[in-house]
C-alpha cells in the first residue's frame, strides 16, 4: 500500500482545479433562474394534479 503524502495530494488537487472550466457569473445566474422556474412549474403542475385527484375521489366516494 502506498504511503499517503499530504503535500503531494494538495499539489494534485491544485493541478486538477486549474483544469476546471468554471461558468461565468451570467451563466450561473441564468442556470439558477431556469432551475427555480422549472421547480415552480413542477410545483404548480403537481398542485393541479393533486386537486384533480382529490376532486375525483370526492365524486367517486361522496366524501366532503
């Protein structure tokens, strides 16, 4: 088993991080906005579906 060298590990991490292509601020904001919009859209969709199922169950079982 190889011996762990913390200094070598840090050098390798820095080398890998330097290769990463980081998104610009604009790309990050656009992507964040899209995620929030899609989450809101999904929430509204499931709210409507839930209300429709609830209505159907009330009609079928005569509850409420």
